[in-house]
């Protein structure tokens, strides 16, 4: 979802790692499993608010590029496998 540059709807713990990241980077919404009304309102809101949809999509792509693109992922794996902390910037 992040790589595609689309807003994220995370259904899980809003205070967990993913939910917090979604909120912190303004790239979507995190709702608890039992909060179907909030999820529906968010989707309906995105349909009506083009600016918000585009902003959150841009933020999602930016987050992907900063944290999850291939060079970053490879650096994390290198650090994990060989313990070279200098690899991660």
C-alpha cells in the first residue's frame, strides 16, 4: 500500500507499531478490529476529499521510500546478519 502511494487503512491496534506509524506519518487511519463504523467513515471520507486522499497517498509513498525501500531493507538485513551497524544511516 505504501509503495503504491495510496492511503492506508490499518485494522488492528491503533496504538501498536503499525497504527502509530500510520498516524505519525499522516498516511491513513488505524482503527481497532471492532470499529467498523470508523473504517467505513474513513473510506467514505476519502471518496469525498480528493486533497486528503492525495496528501495521504504522497505521505505513504514518502514513508515507503524513507523506511522500506530495497536499499534500506538490505541495509537492515545486512546489519541483522553480520552485525555491521555502520551500514544503517
